[in-house]
């Protein structure tokens, strides 16, 4: 992918934090968690997201990479076959659920997603992952603004409520390596809640990635959740990606959205009709970019592209509808 730029070595810019003691701590902030037993232990397909899936019911994941990242290792977009498989399952599962209910999904629903945050640390320093709680509460505010449409997009059905923060100092989990056995062990150990609970894991990440997420599936496993670069949270050190929209983007995947550039210029792209087709990911903020002959310029301001946080500020009505139907199909009780 083009339009990449060399990134400064922001990774070394972390400063030691004096605001927080480390150790494994837990801060309850609200609602009680649904039982984790609701989630079956199914295989996780994160590592195979960018390749031909070897597993059967594995849930593919989607990652976000910053400009200057390693494109060859970016497990971002799905193959056409993976999208087709997911869409077929979405339709089948929705049909099964609708047969058991008098009414289908309602687009006026309001859904509050409980959020469980897991901070992974190498040690007690800021460079070692010890970000303050204030960055996490700011992240929740960013999510609520983005999904309410108050930054410029449509209002979606979704709001987010911080439920708890736990911290784990474990150098073998830091950085969090996409698709690794250590990632699986981390999630198996820390996952909380039911299929409606967002588990958000924060740490330094492998491969220059900003984050990755699992898509919803019929049989959610303990691997379900979102992983985000700790310094991508509001006030973090990830230059151009530190306003919290990596979280917004990854949670979009968790809520069943594809990238706006999924499928390129052909076919049904991201399965949403009101996001103009886009040949490839856009980086930085390339105003006027228009890579497909279909109507509309590239949706560079959409949260599901790869642009700078300062450039992305909207979801569309079609995306809001897709997220809600995905919720009702896979995550609603
Ligand atoms: Zn993504």
C-alpha cells in the first residue's frame, strides 16, 4: 500500500509514569459482568486473518496498521471468500433468530455495551505499558462521542460504559503479538463477561500495529475482543494516532463492520451501500482522493479507513444499520 511515510521513533518517547502503582489491580466501575460461561471455547482465527484460513469456524480478525507499518504482515482485510462466508453465516443466523421472535431487529434500539479493560504491562513504567486510568476514561468518552454521531457522523445505537479495569504485569505478554500463543493465553486468562461484553486489551503491539479485533460469529470464544495500542488512547504518544480513534475503528470491526476499502472497487465492497468504493486504504488525510470510478470520493473521513485520527470522524447510516443487525444476530441475548 502506498502513501506511507517514515514514522519517528515514537516508541522510545514513553515517559515514566508516577501516577499509578503497578501490580494487578482491579477497579470496579459499575455493572456486574455476565457469566463468562456463556462463551464457548472455540478456536481463534486471528493469525489466519490475512491468509487462507486453515481452521473451520475460526473467527477472522481485522487489524489496523499505522502509516509506515509493515504491510506484508498486516492482517487487515479479509479475502473475498472470507467475506462471503461471513455474510452467508450472518444471513443464516439472522434468519434462525428471526424465526424465534415476533419482531425483527429494530433500528431505534439503544444499546449500552459494558467495557472491560485489561491493561497489559511489562513493568511499572509508562514505556512498559503503565498508562493512567485517565486515558482509559477519556477513551470511553471518545467512543461515546463517535458512536453518538457527535463528531460528524450519524448516531448509532451504541454507547459504552466502563465496567472495570484490571492490570497485569507480565513481560511474556508484552508486546502483545498478533495471533501468538501468548495472546491466546492472555485472553483465556483475562476475558470477562458474556457475548455482549467488550473486552479491550491495551499494550504495546507487534508488527507496528495500532490494533486488531475479532468479528462477531455464531460461536464466540474467549478470544473475542479488541486489542489496541496503549499509546493510541487519547493523550498517548502515538503521533497522529493518539486521539482514541483506533479504539473506535477496532470496535467497529467487533460490531461487524469491514474496512471501507474491503473488496476494492468491485463487488459489494464493505457490504454497506453508503460508503463509496475505495481501491485501497487511505493514509494521513488525502482530501479529494478518488480511487474508484464508482460515484463518490473515497471515504477518508470514515472511522473504518486508515487515516489519521484527526481525519476520521464519521460512521454512515448504512454502517449504523449493519452494526445493529450484527448485534441483534450475534451479540444480543
Ligand atoms: Zn481495521
